[in-house]
């Protein structure tokens, strides 16, 4: 009899709870938490969304911008094309808002998405951005490394460019920093070469930046872009520009002791 009474009481309370607003509140809280986690994961530096944006931008770009559109009009066309793609796919509005903000930072009318970007110019802007710190610390030159990668029998050449404003401490007994520990990097698939503009170089190679790191983080759409050299790096990663390898690490210094 006691067992039946407990069963009846439990059934009564379950029925009353199910008819209250509390289950609906719990479901709503769970859905909200789920969507927050999905959006946060989409914007993490290791997420796939940055790669999807890159492919969408590539699909929207003409082969040679300067021959087709004036830059400002071209930027608007790219942004509109991306917006239409996302709206057609019913992408969550929070993601669209963040993506548009990030793309606007790259396509902001400074002429950074062009046919090509000079590595020498990019690194010169990088050096200029850190000259004050270099003067304080008495740095002679930044740490810049350009290394050839393994083609794994494909016949395709890869170059890996690592750079950091702080030079390698060659005087101390500390071990040399690993490439991955330098703050910034660009990884380039070489697509061709041509006669160099500077007479002391035989030729300049050029290619596509397929991966990049800025301030120890993979370049992503939710990243803050502050300086010209950062915008150049972002435009290489997201856009249709090519990187021209037109310098060697020894060509660059802070110029404090010249």
C-alpha cells in the first residue's frame, strides 16, 4: 500500500512539473547554451570557418582586379557577394555580423588587395612598426627566416617565412628559438618566378599564401587588424593577391646602427 502511495505521489508530481513552465525554461536555456557554444567554436582560431571564408572570397574574386574594377567598387562587390552567399545559406546573424566586420577591416579602401604584395614592403612596414621598441632595446635587426619546405614528391615548391620583432640572442647560451615559436609566419606555395627588379638578385619567386599566423594566432576573421603590414598579411591570406619573394633576411634591419 505504501509503495502504491509513493508511486501515485511521484506520478502526480511528474505530471504537475510537466504541465508547469519550468521544463520549457530548461529547454530554452539548453538551446541558448548550445547556440553560444556553436558560435564560439566557429570563431576560435583553430576552427574551420576562416578556411570557409577564404574559399568564399576566392570564388568571388576575378583573376586580375586592376583590369576589371576600380578598387572601391570591387571591394563592395566582393562584400555583397559574400553577404548574398551567407544569407542564401541561412547563416546565423551573429556570424554574419562578425564576418562582415572582419572583412571590412581588410577591404577598407587602402588598396591592400592588389595583384601582388612585395615581401620586402611588408617586412619594411613591420620593421617601421617596431622601430621605437627596437631603439629602446637596442635591437639591430628582427629575426626573419625564409626556409624551403618539403614538396613530398609533388614537384611543388613551398616556402615558409617566420618573423619576430625580437632578434635571436646570439650571445647567450640559450638554444635557438624554434620556427614555430616566432610570433608571425606565412606559408607560401610557389607558383612561378621572374627576373628580379633589383640587380643583386637573379630572380624573384612568387606564390599563394595558404596559411598565416599573426601574434601567435592563426589568421582568422575575428582577428583585430591594426597596422598596414597586418592588413597586407590578411589580404594575402583572404584575398587573391600573390606574395613576391623579393628580398633576403639579411636585406632588412632596424637601421639603428647603419
